[in-house]
C-alpha cells in the first residue's frame, strides 16, 4: 500500500478494539460468530501481530507515532506512517512521512479533520491524564455512555461517529479514531449468567461489538473512499500462567489481531 497516495485522497479510520486477544478474535472469525468483521478482513482472517506496548496508554502513543502492531514474522517491516526522524529502518518508499510529532498533528497539517471517539479511561477527559490522547485531536468526545461500564457502549460510540461523519462535508477528508471499550473489563454482562469476567465473556463482548459496526462502515462508504485499520492495542490474561489483566509480558497480551483494508465509496444503483 502506497500511503503517500492514500493520504489526502481517502478518509482514514483507526478502530482499536481495546484489549481484544488475537486467539479470541481468530476463533470467533473461524466459527462465523463475527460476520461483519469477517466480511471486511482480507481473506476473512485476522493477521497476527505484536503490539508495541502492553496497555492502552503506551500502545496508543506508539500508534500515533506511526508504530502500529508489528507482523510476527522476523525482519524489518515497512510502516504505513512515520514521523520524520534520523535512523528509521522501517520507513520505506510507500510510507507516508510527516514532519510532525504525531500522526494526528501530521494529518491535520494535510487538511484532515481529526476526530476522536473515546472509550476506555485514558480517553475520558476527566483528569489531566485522560486528556492527553484526546487532546491531540481537533474534536474529541467521551461520556459515561461510551465507557467500559455501559453495556451498550459500542452502539452509542457508533451512533456518535456516524452523526459526526454525516455532519461534515464529503470533500472534507477525515481521520476518525474510535476506541471500542466493550471488550475491556468488566465484560461479564455480555454473557448471560456470568458473575465474573472470563475468556468466554470476552468472546461474547466481541460478538456484541461486531453486531454494532454496520452503521459505521455504511457511513464511511457513503463518504468514501476510506482506508481502514482495525486492530487491538493489547490483549489481556484470564488466568493464563497465573496472570490476570494486562500491562505484563505474556503472549496473550502482546499478540493482537490486525487488519487493514480499503472501502470504496458507495455508488448509487
């Protein structure tokens, strides 16, 4: 993908499925339990990658610096985006390079309207720490209805994103960042009868998220064309080797699902 031709001609979507484990995402895709995402994934499969960090704040700082999850195969892997700095070994001819401190600022300098729909606590703007990442964007949103304790958070997030996309002129290029909060703990409410979070409730949360995404991709198609990146920022442990949660160095935390794809503009029949 030559991102130098994509940037400026396409809307951009970065959809982070916060805390989603690769093994859960891949299993559900293979079982047909996430049909919306599977219809968009190249070959219907997730790509296995390694996150640059083990928790949300650090991972997203890396993403916004151009360091998206890295393919698991050994070797140097060209990046889609890079901030100009000396000695980069993964800036390739197809990399879009910005003279900026971060991707959001760089895209704004190329004429993009930058839009953040927050999810987990690092985007809640309730304190100085929660304002750092949203503060990169020209427009950012968060409310309790978008957060981890709201069972219908993805529905609310998607509705807000669609509303904001439809309010912008089609000729205005948009960088939409949406941090999906539903997979993060607590997620037991997605599994009837569950009293604690588990790998099974994590999977049920992903099924819920998948069911809520069609309006988002329909809105992007109406505006289109769009280049989309859908990935996790990190996984989480549910008792593996005695570990629970994330911000730790376990394979279920570092290994994440990743996909990138183009959405053409919808044309009238």
